C-alpha cells in the first residue's frame, strides 16, 4: 500500500474507530471533540487520531476515562495532567483501541485545553491546510511514509514541522526536510 492509499484507508478507518467506541457520545458531557493534527489535515500515516476537547475538570476527564474503559475495544487508557509550556493547563487522555490490522493499535490523543490555545493551534492548521497544494500534499505523504519506523509511526511531534517545512519553507528535498525537523528539535532515526 502506497502513501496515498495508506492515508485514505487510515482516514476512513479513523471515523469507524471513533464510532466503535462511541467516542462522541462519551465526550458529550465535556463537549464536542475538535479534530486536529494529521486527522484534521487529512495527512494520516499511522493509526493516531488527535482531538481537542474544551477545558474541563480532572473529575470530568476521569469520568470520560471510566466510560471509555468500559468499551470492549479500548485496550488501555493513559491520563496525564498538563505538561510544561502552553499545555500546562491541559488534561490529556489517551485511549488505545484494538481495531483494524495496522502495525500498531489505534491511539487517540484527547487534549482538554483552554479555548484560546485550541483556537491558536487550529488557526495555524487551517492556514497550512488552505495553503497546501496537491503537490505539497503528495510530498508530505511521501515523506511521512518514508520515515515510518518498524512500529508503523512517524517521529514523535514531527507532523506540524513536516507541514511547515513543505508548505511554509517550500522544501522538497528529503534531506532538507529532515534537516529542518532536526533543527526544530525533532528526534529523527
């Protein structure tokens, strides 16, 4: 399966995964999940869905964890309180879901964050998505496909930097994109 076919299959299956665990229903007491990352950009290369939720309480997030934990396909749950920097006020929940036949299980990153942080991050993704040409989309998918590791994932936190390298910096050469990622702190194999 090539990069275009893989991205299309993952994007279609992502919606099935969320339906299978009734994610929107379980999130309803907190708010509607907002797509972000490669799921929003339609540039998926591994089974990973990124979503934002409105800022909430620890109790509400743990109630969500309890509800998701009862779903048969949810294999594992990880909960964390924010991380230093702009996500410090955030709450994170990661259900790991058994679905499909990829190199790894599906991972859903749910970040409950203040509205102003979500809005700023979404503005940048919308700008990138609007500016992305079909050739750049193809370049991004090919690059992400080329850097998949043996577990079927791209380097951690690399997505946004790949988009910036190709769309903002107009980089097309594999080595130059890799150098850009490294210069921005992304650990490359």
